[in-house]
């Protein structure tokens, strides 16, 4: 019996420690990349968020938001996007971020979808509907909490397979452009995703 115990102990050396399985890269498909966008927001993880975007990424505000807010630019680039997200994720007064949306079937962009920039090869268009974003923020003066919210909006994403970043032989999908689509008037829905991001820019 003692011999059996010794054999078992010898078989459980440190060299035999089982390593945890590698985490699958969520950017291998469009569906999982879009889920990673949502998850990075909820987890407030700027590193995960940053990996989703192309170096030439552009966020386009809804034209109605730009018209009603003179200080708002029509669009901004990737660095401003990450700065705004970092400020939002790391804000000490933000208690909770919750975001959900329904992802449509990826389709090939039409000529009218192409703006002033040429889309990378293989770009696909994805419509996100039923966008719901809540940002619960504490009043620094100790008053009633402030909740920034959009509900029922849409967003159009253009993603492409980045052949310069390949994981397990598969090019990862990167977001090249994101167009905010506000549905309805501001008094009805409260605010938009773009305006909430701009508050933390």
C-alpha cells in the first residue's frame, strides 16, 4: 500500500501541472467580435476594446446629434474613440455600464454605403438594432444619481478581415467604421450612444 502511495505521489509532480486551455480569440468571426464589443463595455476593459478596431477606425455621429450640438464633430478617429472609452470605463463615479443590441446578418456593403473612404477588401456591413445602453453615474455632490441612457437606437458597423493579424490561420475581424443611428427625437429616447461617449471624451 505504501508503494502505491509513493507511485501516486511521483505521478503528481509539478511538471505534470495541467495548464488552462487557451482562450479562443473572439475576433475570429463577426458574431463573436460584436459580442466582444458588448462584453468589453460591460467589463470596462479598454484593452479588449482596443483590439477590436482598425488603426484607421472612424466613429460617425448621427447627423441629428451634430445639428443639435454645435461642439460635436461629425466624426472622430480611433485615438479619440479609445480616449473616450477609457475615460468612461475608468470613471470613478460610474457605477455600472450595461449595453445590449441585436446583431443582424452581415452583408456586402452597397455603393451608397461607401463614404469618403475606400473600404478594405472583404468588408461586411452589420446592422445592430434595439441598442440599449445604460451608464449609471453618481452625482459628485452627493445628490441623486444620473443615468445616461439610450434605448431602441441602431448602429451600423463595417468590419473587415485583417490579413495582417492572423490567429490560428484565420484573419481577425476589425471594426473599420461605426455609424451611430439615433431613432426618434431626443425628448423621446433621452440620448444616443454617440452623445454618451462624447460626454466622456
